C-alpha cells in the first residue's frame, strides 16, 4: 500500500509543477449571467458589436473568490422566440480570478467572424498563484460557434 501511495505521489509531481494554465471554456448561461452580476458602471463594462446584435459584458459573481470574473456573450443566432444565444467564458468550471475589460480588443474577419482579445487573470496553485494572460475569443454569428484559447 505504501508503494502505491509513493508511486501515485511521484506520478503527480510533474502535473503539480506544470506552469501551464487551464484553457478558457465556453459555458451555457446559468445563475452567473444575472443582471446583478454586471460590473458597475455598466457603460464601461459592456460593449456592443455588429450594430448591437452582439453584446459582451464583464460579470462579477463575488464567489468563488478565485473565479469570480466571467465574460458574458449575447449573440446571434436567434432562437425561434427571437432571443440571442447566451454564453459565458470562464475556466475550470468557474470564472477567472480577474479581468481587464478596458483591455478588450475587437476585430472582424469575414472568414472567421468577430474576434476578441481580452486580458484575464488565472488562478493556479504554485509559485505564481495569479497570472495575467490574454485570451482570444472567436465568434461566428451565423452558426453561434464560439472558440477560445490562451494567446500567451
């Protein structure tokens, strides 16, 4: 039994030392997408694109403390009822540890769709518990497909 415990501990050491950060993920809107979570002042923490069809907003859910910041995306395609899709960008099943919404950059590529870059803070156990990274989010408004990854 002791050998098994030691073997499992040694096998886990490379993973614990790995400085990589979890990939951002696209999630369906749930309790986090409440209007009460939009960071004040709203005018500085929400932006619209594509003639108002797409809206991004910074959300603060307060808890969990290491994952309170989400990026909200309301965008086409529209449902049968006429409402937009609602998605959240976070990491590890929760939000980020911080977000610099003032650093949001946007561009449009007809082949890909709307492309956003945004500085976010990841929480990671280890010598560098909080680390700022830039994520890229690509939104295809025709299909609703959203892809996201860390740039650096």
